[in-house]
């Protein structure tokens, strides 16, 4: 099939002949898959204003995440796109919207420090999750 020949070069998930499992062609290909997914979704909402676009993107990604939590898909592709990871792009979109609208400058420093601390906890948790998933490698 043409898609099987084309997909590895786009970093989409494809069957790895060695493991017989779905993997990105490159080690960091999973991040590219999320970025492509985000930008396609963002472009599909381009007809909306900035605020509406961020709201609808958040609703869509949160819905996918909730479906993943409820349905617990075992297949790689549904599991990939219903994970919590795309919500990081929503956080970035909200941060960008707050910056463009001038709202970020009006927030108090303690609030910003708390948000930064929460982000660091999330980052640390993400690295810990990565260590658990790879057995510490």
C-alpha cells in the first residue's frame, strides 16, 4: 500500500520490521506526530477567532483525552492520540493567547511562580513516567 511506503518519511507511526510493532521512524518521531496533529487541528479551526480557536482546540483535545481514559484503547494509534500529551499544546495555546491579549502581564508574580512550579512538577512527572515506561533506560 502506498501509505505504508510514504508514512515512515513523514514520521507517522509505521510497522517496525524488527519488533513487528508500531513505532515512529525516528526516535523523537512521536513529538513530530503530536506537532503535526496539533497544527492540522489548529488549521482546521483557522476560521474562528483567536479565543474561540483555543477554546475549541482545548475542548477537542480534552474530549480525546477523556475518551482515552474511559475506553483505554489498546491499539497504538488510538492510544497515541487519546493520551494526555496533546493537552500540553493547549497549555501553550492558552499561554500564547494570554500573551497576545496582554493578560499575562496583569497576573501577580506569586500566581506566575505557582504556575511555573506546577509546570516543573509536570515536567518532572513526565520524566519519571518516561523512566517507568522504559525501565529506567
